[in-house]
C-alpha cells in the first residue's frame, strides 16, 4: 500500500506535467490558431480581410442590351424574390453593386434565418425564422430602417420554412403578393400583411426527436408558369401543390418517388 509521501510525490509530478502541458499550449496555441484561420478549418476557407480598392476607371461601352421582359406574374430579376433569386434558382440578378459594403442596420438578432430574406419592389424584407422563440411564421421588416412592419403568428406550429416567394399580382398591376409555405399551412398575403387566402396542407407536425432534424422543414413555394400554380416540398421530398388560379382551394399532396430527404 503506497505511503502518504509517495502519494504526495505523485501529485507533485502530476502538477508539474500539467503546468508543462499548459505552457506548451499557451506558446503553440496562438500560432496554431493563426494557421487554422489562414488555411481554414475542416477544408472550409475562412473570410479574409481586404483593403479598400482604388476607384475603377472602367465604364460601359455602347448601350446595354437586355432581353425583353414582359411577364405579368414573374417580377423582373432585379432582386431576390425567392431563395435563389428567381424561380429558376439562378442566383443571378440584374444589378450592379459596389465592391465594398457597410451595415445600415442589424435587426431581429434573436432569430435564426437560414433562408432569406426576400424583398419586394419597395425594398421591404420578408422571412420565416427557424424554431423561433417568438411564435411567428412570417415577419416583414422595413428595408430602410430594419424596423418590424408586421408578423404572422405561427400558431405554435412553425419549425422553419423556406424563403417567401414574391410575385406580381396580374389582376392589380403595380402590386405584389407574398406566398408563404409552412409545414401545416400555406398562404398568400398582400405586402401590408393582409391575408388573401390561407389553406391547411393536411400535414401534422411529427414529434421532435433529439439528435435528428425534423421532417417538418418546408422548402417554400416555387412558381410553375406553365400551369399558373405553386409548388412546395418538405424534407421527405413530399410535395404540396396549390393552384394559384383557385386561390389556394385546389390543394393536393403527394409523395415524390425516390429516396427520402437527407438525415
């Protein structure tokens, strides 16, 4: 049986070893951190800082030529009206931006917004937060100030939706309609937050299981001009179709063939 003096000696050596490890970490840590920041962690490049560029001498030569755009429902692609810019998911828009940006405002910092926001012709923003603490399904902000304009309640059923889709209203030229697809219901709204129609999808929220992403993630609406209809899907590749001409009444739901969504 070890004596108390041997036990004390072991604790001394353990303390010396711990101090040595901490000293090594202190000396190597900052350098290692710099290497990780320069090379990126897990193969992902970290953001770099750049100096302010000099003014460019570039100028366009000749008139700009673009294709004719005469769609009555689809807005001009001069902004992000859905998650990836347009209904074609091109991420291309008809704008030119300066090489340097600054924040005008920061808002809704307690919300997680992985998809969106999108914005209308007036510059107002629309988004659907994921798992918000506040019971909201759709929120609109003033594009100039960041102040909240209005919010649509989630009825305790919002677990995250895709970016709202914004289309022109062909029956009222100059105005637009916000189309929002949650897991349990779909809706259309005027830009002032007035609900035009709201329809249940017929889906029920599954129980939340720790360690697993819920099936109740909705990927928002897209527009099918060939059928004048809206379509939305969830993480199971299930599809909810709402015929726009019927104002949400012609709803159908079915499972798309193939493998289920990612785990």
